[in-house]
């Protein structure tokens, strides 16, 4: 194994236990179970003969997707897309670019795009447009978090874990400069009063 030159986490980053819990592991688990039941009920009578397809947006949605897939009590399969994102900065450039496309066709399939956070809406608007070109039988959006006050383009998710104020959050898949994704709670930096 090559040794990383990147101090991990970088020394200037607060440790997770110095950060305030915004949504606890228990609250997340309860809400994911509820959304799973809701999706199971919504798609129960709508079989296309294929499993429901969950498309996760890498990397942030990977953990939410893995929990959600197991909370949906019907056949489902998953695929992933990757887009250019905030990268190492805390503000979006506004530009969205596809870095990794889906592996399998989704024409005629029921599809749910699974995202960690619906923020400005630029990412999901772009991805929704792109996925609709593949002619799925239906396309819905599930997001773990929604920051409605940040929206720049009009888009709403069909399934929302938690609506939150404008805090910068980490944990449960979400990162700051690739750190903190494995933290099981959703946390905010010290002194982030939100807006
Ligand atoms: P949007 O295109 O502005 O809606 O961007 C959504 C993406 O920005 C999410 O998928 C996250 O990757 C990232 N993002 C937005 N807010 C946060 C945050 O508070 N913490 C970590 N990532 C965030
Ligand atoms: Mg993301």
C-alpha cells in the first residue's frame, strides 16, 4: 500500500466530536426506515417487471443509498453517477459536469435519483434532465437533506429525509474536503449559526 502524503484528517480540521450533532444516527435510521416504507408503498402496484433502480450521486449519497436500498422492501438495484462538485471549496462554481454515467440502461424502468443534499438544485436539475433523456418509466428524487433556502433553480425532491437551515453539514456520506464522510451522525462545524 502506498503511504498517503495527505495527513488524514488534516490537523486544522476539528475532530468530529468537537462538532455539533444536527441529525443523530438514531433520527437518520428512523427517517430512512419511514422513507423506505413510503417508497415500498408507492411502487408496490407499479411493476415494470424489473427491479426499481436507485441511482446514487457519488460520493455523498453512497451511505444514504446503501441504507435506503435495504429499507425498501421490494426488488431494487443500484447504479451510480458522478458529477463535478464543490471539490475542496465550500461554495459551488455553479457548473455541473458528468464525470461518470450510469452503467446500465434505464429505459422503461422506474428510477429514483438518490442524493445526499439538495442545495442550490443545480446538480439534480442537470441530472434529472440527463436521466429523462434515457426515457425511464418514471423518475423521482430522494434526498437525505434539503436546504430549501439555498435554491437557485426550482426543483423539489419527492422524498426528503430532513429539511435543514443553511448549515454546512458533514457526516453520513457528506464531506468537507473528502473528510468526515464516515461519521454516522450529521454534524455541523463549531460556531456555524446557519442562516
Ligand atoms: P447543488 O447542486 O447546489 O444542489 O449541490 C448539491 C451538492 O453539493 C451535494 O450533493 C453535496 O455534494 C454538496 N453540498 C451541498 N451542501 C453541502 C454541505 O452542507 N455539506 C457537504 N456537501 C454539500
Ligand atoms: Mg453530492
